[in-house]
C-alpha cells in the first residue's frame, strides 16, 4: 500500500467521512446533511508519520483485537530487527490495518 492508501484506510476505520487528498493534504467531510449528502471539510491526521495519531487510532480496539494487534506489531518489528517498543508510526499503521484485515499488498520495508 502507498502512504496515501494507508492514511486513507486508517482514517476510514477511525470514522472519518470519505477521506481523500486535496492539494496534498488529507481531509474528510465534516458533516452529513439530512438528505445523506456530505459537506464541509476537516483535517485528518497523518497516521504514518504521527505516533500520537496512531495511539488515538489504537483506542478503537477491544481487548481481543488489541492482543492481535500486538502480535502483528511484534511480527513486523522483529522482521525488521526492531523492538515493538520502538515501532514507527508507519509500522503501527501496518499492524493496525493487518489486525482489521484491511492491509493490501506487500509489507512496508
């Protein structure tokens, strides 16, 4: 997955409305209208570069999913000679999406 695809996928899981890039910035619709339309925009975190954003995203997991996430994160970091505790935001995003079966393609190097 590309950086853009990863950020969009994490944003969708976190409840942002139709996230997309506009002029190089990730945004999403801010509101829905009574007729089901979308309007306004809001900024979306840069999940692959922001550990704080990934920490907030991880809060969606219940206990069982969090355990699976930790296993995915350990697998990713060990393969890259890293410690789970030193995982980058990008590695956390990959583990996050794999936990939810939303990862597409090859792992991030």
